[in-house]
């Protein structure tokens, strides 16, 4: 778990040792772990995601993203170092929180809709689950504290939306060169359209 496991370090050692293992190799793991690299690859492939910028960002870029903003480390897991910023004066504090985890920081436009997750096994997208956290987003506490979130499978959504997310999950898995199994997280935008958050 974390950078060494999810980021490809262990996989690289196993590759060097000639040992077989289940899951993505060092390249795929690294691409998915580095959120900026992943976002650029997803954008090239035309996959929907929240508008974003790398910090430091220009005033024009911040104005285009609007408020609220999501500030996060580029390479971290479990929502560590993530802050939702609703007032401009809180941005420096959020940047410092993210920088304490990783030197590279990303800023995203906030997606206000429901959150979902789709597993990929081999070359097949599995069912869609909905994540309902007690807090405003699925933060560290909600992920690891009993009773702080619900995970509903299958998600109570129209079949067409579920099928759209399953297709997007499979394409994300392929674009990031993942292998064997992954989980792709989504959040709906203000219009109810699914956007890729990240792949795990």
C-alpha cells in the first residue's frame, strides 16, 4: 500500500528478480500513482475528468477552475493531504498540507455529484458500486473508520449510466497500462456526467 506498493517500487524489484506476481507492473503502477501523469494520459485519450491545474497556477487558471477547489498531492493515496477549499484565503494552507505529502501539488475543480467505483478484472469491467461517505468526500477517516461510509453494490443508478462508467473504467485501465486488476473511481459533475477521479 502507498507509494512503494501502488507506485511500482515492489513490482520493479520483483521484475528484476524474475518473480511472477498478480497485478500491474512497475510502469502501470507508476502511471496510475502519479496523478498528473495519469491526468495527462486520460486527457489525451479524451476521457472525462475534472478540470485541473498544476501548482503553481496562474490567477487566470484558478479563476477558470472556480470555487470550491480540491487541492491534493500528485503522488499519494488514501486521500492523504487532500483539502476542499471554499474561500480563496484558505488556499495557501491547503497547498502546504498537500506539499507536506508530496512536492508536486494538483488543483482540481470540485465535482459536486455522487461517487462511484468500478472494478476491472482482466479485460472485463465489473459492477458499479456507490460510495456514500459521512463527510463531504471519501477522505482518510471515512475510508478507514467503521461506520463512516457506505459502499452500495450494485449502485442504485440507471443501467445506461452504469454501462457508461464500466466502459470508462475499462478504457482507463487500458490507457494507464494496468494489468490483471484495478479499481477506477468516479464522481459525477453538476450535470450528472461521470468523471474519472483516479485508478487504483
